[in-house]
C-alpha cells in the first residue's frame, strides 16, 4: 500500500487542518490550508479569545484509514 517514513505518510493526509471553536454557544468548524489566518480572522471578528479552540491535522491513523479505504 505505502512504504515511507511516518513524516512522509503524514504528509499524504494533505495540507488541510480542521480548526474548531465555540462561537455564541455553537461549535464552528473550518477546514483550511491556512489555520493561522482562520484563527486570526475569528479572533479579530469576535474581539478576543476563541473558546474551545482546536487545530487538528490528519494523523497517521487517518492516512492509514484513507489508504485502506481505496
């Protein structure tokens, strides 16, 4: 299926990150290649800290599951 170093396999997950935070009681989630820009835009729009902020990149498990799904 794939033979590479973990860092190379992780890169197969793509450059996209999932950014998640709570805004006005609702969870907001954005998939992006520029997570810092998304965070700064949301912070500036909301005027401060982002409650429940998470940034998630694909894990080796995500890459494995994608490879075995093909």
